[in-house]
């Protein structure tokens, strides 16, 4: 599992306009007429609209990335032609065949023994490595083995255990809230339905897809984390940067029974070969079918 698996859904690219708001406003159609300056002195200051307030959540690593940054250096060389229909399906099949041959053992790298443990581990994995989460969760589940036990814990006690995963206050709030909701509404069992999962505290579509796919063997969607989003662009599977649109596109390109494993294959390749900043195209067995190959 990659960094950011349990974070809030955010577009991969959210670029700010390059021109200052005040400069644009002068020539905008429909803007209020401005008075001509007849005397000297400093020019009037342009009004800068206030920044929208955001709630305190675990930031997504994709939030600050532009489209090019999301795709990395491999995407800067030339525009990638967007495939559709049969051409997309054929390309997706070729990508699958290569990745499946490369990583026959690809799987979720978060340790878990139950849907509940995977749900908690996925929430903790936001902005954190799976390795670190796997070091923390045994202590957490030894102290609080069930959702009911965790729901009765104090935030301070939980924060202390999960501190090293980062953003521990927000994460403690999420897992305590999820524990309480699962105890109260679902008799202590994680519900195996997307619509029930996404209303739990700290659980978005991505986390729900992780749980459904890996704990329940339900291919409800494709987990789109930073690796999956980046590789989907580099491999010419999509030009979208919004995780929801990337997921839709991948769901069109690949048969449903492959959705859960597809994300693991892309994540494994992203971690081992197709690095965000330095993709090792020379060592990549997909370079012949990859439109972003640098070799
Ligand atoms: S050739 Fe391989 S390493 Fe290079 S961009 Fe494509 S998938 Fe990534």
C-alpha cells in the first residue's frame, strides 16, 4: 500500500491562476468600470479575494502537484496520445500482462487479520509508509482488540500509540469515530458496502475500495493513490488527474475482476521502477509499450 492510501480525495492537480487577480479584473468582461487616475501617487491596490477556508484534515500528497508534477519527468517529453475504445482495451491488456508477469505476488502490503484491522491500517497509512503502519498496528490492536474497545479509549492514549505515523490527532479522531460508528451502527462488524463505508469518519472512497477489495474480495472500484494516478498517466491509460476520473477511466479499461489487483500492480511498479522523480525506464520491461518512456 502506498503513502496516502487513506487520505481525503483530492484532485491530482489544482493549479492557481498565474496572473494576479487584480490585473485580470481590469480587463474582464462584465467587471465594474474603474475610475481613471488623474493624479500621481501609488496605484490603487487590487483586491485579492480571500482564500477559501479548509477543514483540518490529513493533507493529500496530490493536492499541491500540478499535472506535469503528477506525471513526473517522463511525461514532459511529448504529449501522450489518449486512447479510447478497443485501442485503450488492447493497451490496457498489454500493460496488465507485463505487470502481472513482473509481480506475480503483488498484494496489499499493509498487515491485517480482519476487515477492521485493514480499515484502521488504511486510515493510518495516509501520508505514511506501510512499513511504519505495520510497526504501529500490532501495539494498537494489542491494546484495543475490537472496535468497541477502541471506541472506549481516550484520544490521548490512542494518539500516543499512533504518533509515529504522523497527523496523529486527525488519525486518532478518525479511527475513534469509525470505531464508535461501527460499534453503534454495525454491531462491531465492518460493513461490506461502499455506501456504508464512506459515511464512516475518516473513510473516503479510496479507503473503502482498499477494504472492499482486500478484506472482502469485492472489486467495487480501483484504488487510486499517488502511484496509481502517476502511472496511469505515464502509461497512457488516462490524461485525468482527478482521482475519481482516473478511477472511472481505469474501470472502463480493465475488466472488473482485475480492479483490486490492478492497483497493487501499479503501486508495486511505482515503488520499484517507475519512481516519481527518477523513473528507471532503462530497466523497465514496459518501456516498449509506455508512451512516456525516456529511452
Ligand atoms: S518506461 Fe517504465 S519506468 Fe519509464 S515511464 Fe514508462 S512505466 Fe515508468
